[in-house]
């Protein structure tokens, strides 16, 4: 009898929770559509400073997530970026000088960011790190880190290449000194049963990226897989494969509308999605929760948004979200 009662109560509570959650979500969606917030908390100012931005669909998606959460939470949201580590640190200092109520930063080059993040924490500004720097986040004083563990993501790539019968792979690093990129390739090499080589390219010059990959594929016909570390570079790799007359499979980290279409067309083998929309959204939302209620997620560990391996059969189910720019 007790077990039956517990089961009935469990179903009842689950139903209430589900209904309440759905109603809250519907209220938030209506508020966003009407251009108003879903809460009446103070209009705090949060700043996000990242190591990349312009012309990168990944960061466009991060911003969309952050913007949506900011609208819902009545937040004045400021966004800036610079791919030079010292310049990024200066942007963080500018946010500190503005006395923002919360700060979101990436730690692609953590050594250059350590001192300025410490300044923010000392000034009483709650900090959340996103995307890169999970290993350093806690020691730098951040509340939590939101993103994927890059080593684990790389290991998932190595496992997927094994499952696909690949024997010799090329990992394309497009940003010198980015610790997350190094961890991705190292993780893939760790679990991949075949041979894996790193190829460093200049990510700010896409024709050069294509030419570098093409030259490598022409020189070594045994390469049967190329892994790029960002969606824009997958397209360059596909073009390089065609001009080199290679049969290598092109795979990539990150998802956008073009990658989803390429997966469906099977010009790409698979993609690794770390859900950038979720990284932006959760960073703002968790800062709001901390300011409002001193909530912290993660328990001292990163809040993981990936990796998720997206194969051609999966791409169709995500296409509508990729097309609207949220996946």
C-alpha cells in the first residue's frame, strides 16, 4: 500500500512540476516576444567578454542565448570580444571600471586573464567562465564554468573515428595558443587507434587554411579523416578535399546551419556540438540566480553542455533550430 501511495504521489508531483515548468516557460516566451522581462528584479548589468566574435557563427549563437536570457531576466547585457589576449583582458578591466553586476569571460589563453579576473573577484563582481578554461575557472575564483570538457570532447572524436574505421587523421588547429584547441586534438589522439597529426593553420585567412589542408592531403593520400575545430573551417576543409582529389572524411567541432545541411548532404561525416546557445543562456541565467538567490550550480565542477556527436541522421531533427540560429 505504501509503495502504491508513493508511486501515486510521485506521479502527481511530477505532473505538477511539469505543468509548472511549462507555464513558466510559456510566460518567459510571451514576455520575450513582447519585449519585456519575465521578472521584476532590479535591472542589473552583466558583461560578457570573449576571445572571439566577429564573423563566427558559433559566437553569434552564444550571443543569441545570452540575449534571450537577458531579456527574460531584466538584464542590461553588454558584449565585447577580442582575439588578442591582452586586449581581451583590457575589455574585462573596462567592465570592472563600469562596476558591472556580473561578468562572463572565456579563458582561451588563461595566463593572460588570471590577474584581471582576480581583480573582478576582489571587487565583488561574480564571475562565470564559459567555453574555455574549465581547468582554471575554479582556481581563478569563478562561481562555475559552463561548457564542454575539451579533453573529453576530443576523446569522443577519437572513439567516433575508430567506430567509422578511420586509420589516419589530421587535426586542424586554427588559433595558436588556445589551450582548449590543444586539448581537443590531444584527447582525440589519446583514444584514436590510428595515427593522428596536428596541422597548424592561420585561422584569420581562410584561403590559406584551405591551401594548407589541400597541400597536406595531396602530400599524404593515406589521410582518411580531417577534423576541424570550428564550423567555418569545415567548409574550407571540404573544398580542400575536392581540389586535392582526396577521399578523406571531413568532420568538425561545432554546429551551425551550414554544417547541419552538409551533414544531411553527407559532405561531412559528423559534428561535435557543445550547444553554444546554452552556454550563453545559462551564463546569464546563473548570474541572475546568484544575484537574486545566491544559487550556484556545478558543485565546484564544470556545468557541461557537451559533447554531443551529431551524425547525418541526427542533423535533420536539428535543422530547424540551426536555421533559426540557435543550434
